[in-house]
């Protein structure tokens, strides 16, 4: 199985990760004996990764390649790919498609789990659609259109799904957020962000495009005050907030949507009401619970959160509904700036597009500045006014979204 989040031990090398499962060598075998075997087999499969490299140094794509290589070396006959290629640039996806096809032609079977319809159409022989936990249909990819599959997935909601670029905003001239020559370290003490500079204006949506693991997570965390800035400055409304702390920044009307909502965005043991009340903007000496309850009920209705009541613990919700709780709350409190990393990752296509429209509308009508990093390039192109490309911790290009060339952006992401 190759999961959406690579299941590797970061502090071990590629070879050490793989050897743990190779019965023919055993865990006590010298790693050197296995390195050449891994390198040779990897190159024969088109997977070129140095076996001696520590896993934490690899990109997201490389980690997934290592997981696939490990599966092949273990003699897998069935590959389960759980959203494993959804957020890769198209050139990287094509490599996976080629590999999947070759694996199947040699007698293997592949189950590709994805919420991207075009991905299933490109890669699969047969497509089985699940809706609300039930199989609603199985079709041959060669015999149906994208709209046919969309109708199976969303029934009457299928008309809501469109990937056309949302209406452009009209940003103000002044700068709301300015990131100046920012240097930020990752969890292992290496620089993940290397001299990044970027501006966001009121009423503007700036999207950061990049393959996972290129510094966008650390950049977003530094802006919201969750990660130390080593060098450079973060200026918000003309004030240096580089080391002011998260609570101070949040009280200024800044919303934040983290990548892993269940881990970093909400308290699972608490209710929706309590998850709203805990924010610095509400957490005063005396909490107005009537105001909190009214807001919670409004958000439940607006975002169609499937929950018995506003007093139900969040841990009882599905992943998608937990994400809805987080997005709804943060959009409600983001009066001046919204920052997000993969803000719609766990949502179904219809809900994701609805959230993007709400974010865009908030930027246009309320002049809220928006900075979003996403590995979903469709999302970046649909919502952004400007697109910044991040690679190896550096901003390597900034484009007006309506004039941006997708191929050029994808090239910059993986060059």
C-alpha cells in the first residue's frame, strides 16, 4: 500500500527503510549488500533514488517512489494507491501512469483511490464509484465520459462542479502582508525556506504552487507564528510581526487553515462550540456562549456539516466534516487575512469548490487578503489572482493567474 502520507522512517536511509521488509536478506544483513540490489532494481523500474540518502531529505514524490519500489521488492501482486499521486504535477503523474500500466501488463493488479475524476479516467481500466459508503456503479473508463462519472459521484450535485477560473478580484494598491527574505528551518534543523519574498494585497488571493516538501508548510507556519523565523521579516499592515506569536497575530483578524485539521486545527475531544470559543478573538475573561452557539448553528447550516448538534464532540465526525468545521470557523474569523495550506484537501469536489467560491467572494467583497499554499494545481489556478511557485524553499516565479502557463509552472515546480 502506498498511502497519501508516506509511511517511511525519516531518520533512516532509503536502503534501511527497504531492508526492514526484505526476507531474503534479513534485518541483520549489512546494508551495503542491499544497496546495489536496490539501485539496480530501482533503475530497471525507472525509479532513480540514491539508496544511501536519508528519507527526510527526499521530496514528497521521491518518498512515494520509494514506497512503490519497496512494494515491488517485496514481491507485491496488488498495489493499493490511496490518493498517492493526486497532488503531483502532470509530468510526474505520467511517470506513475506508465509504471502502473507496465505493472498491470506483467500480471499485477492496481487499485487507485482518488477523488480526481480525470485521474481515474487516465489511469484506470474500470472505475468503481463510492457515494456515502455505498457502491453506486462500476463502469469501463473507455466507455464513459467525465460527466458520466461525475453524475455517479454527486448525483444532483454534479452541476455544482466546475473547474473554471473564478472571477478575478480587484486588489487594493497597498500591501497587507509582506514577506521579506524569509529563512525558516524544518524539523531537522535544515533550511526549508531560503530567502522567500512575497506580498499579499487586500482583496487579493495569492496561491503558492509546489510539490509537497519544498518549504510551503514551513513558510505558512512561520507567517502564522507557529515556527521560528531565522532571518528576514514578516510585515502585516506595516507592523513587524515576525516574532509576535500566534495569539497576537490571530487577534488581528487572521484566519489559519492547517494541512492536517485533526492534528493541528481542532480539538477532537471538544464540541464545535468549544472549538470556536477557544480562538483568541473569542477567548475573553467572559465568553458569550449565546453568540458562540448562534455562530456554530449558522456554520453547521451554511456548510452542511453532518452532526447531531453543536454540542457533539468533533471526534465523532468524518474527516471531511472535521475539515468543514475548521474551514467554516476560520473563514468566519478571518476579517483581514486568511492563510491556508491545502485548505480543501479532505473535502469532496463539490464542497471543495463551494469553499473556494466562498474564499474568493470574501476576498472580493470584504477585501480580505488570502494566501494559500496547495499541492492541488487545479485549486491554485481556479482561485488565485497571482501564483507564486516554490521550489527547494525558494520562490522561483510569480505570475498573474490569468496569464500563467500551466506547463511553465509545473516545470518550475519540479526542475
